[in-house]
C-alpha cells in the first residue's frame, strides 16, 4: 500500500511500475505470476524460490520500486510504501483463481466484490 493509502498509482504509472516490480522479482530468483492493483495498493502473486526469504524480497521490491518512482516520476514528490505487507500462501489448485482475482482488481473494487482478507 502507498503510504497513508494515498491514491498515487495512476494507470500511466502502473504501466511502468508493474514491469519494474516483475523484473525485481525475477532478479531475486523468484517467478512473478501476476501483478495488478489499485491507485493505493498493489497485489503480487509469485512463486518463491526456497532460498529467498519473504522479508528480503519485500524489502527489495518496496525499496527498489520506491526509488524507481521517485527518480522517474518527480511529480509524485516523495513516494513511499506503507510499512509492512500482507502475504498468503496459495495452494497449486488455487493459483488460477488468485490470478483471476488479481487481474480483475478494478472490477472487484467497482462491484464491491473484493476479498477482505486480501485487501487489508
């Protein structure tokens, strides 16, 4: 989530931010499966490498993406992610369902059909 849930992630920023996060994940020996979100938060589904710690991956993702946004979108002033993060494990048989949920973020929010555990 962006700091204080400020709606700073516009569609034009998404188009650059999500591929950047994708590359950060790959660079950390993990496999990104889906990235999407809303103006104030991002959902990422990825396959973790057993040698990678979640906390280190999140540190890199949040740190590098904040720096990327601040260096390339100066009109954002000082972009920061909110402290902390939520993480869930997903069984292989539910991966496609979670990909669909993440892919359709804007629709879920418009229809108020979000999964509360995933959003807070």
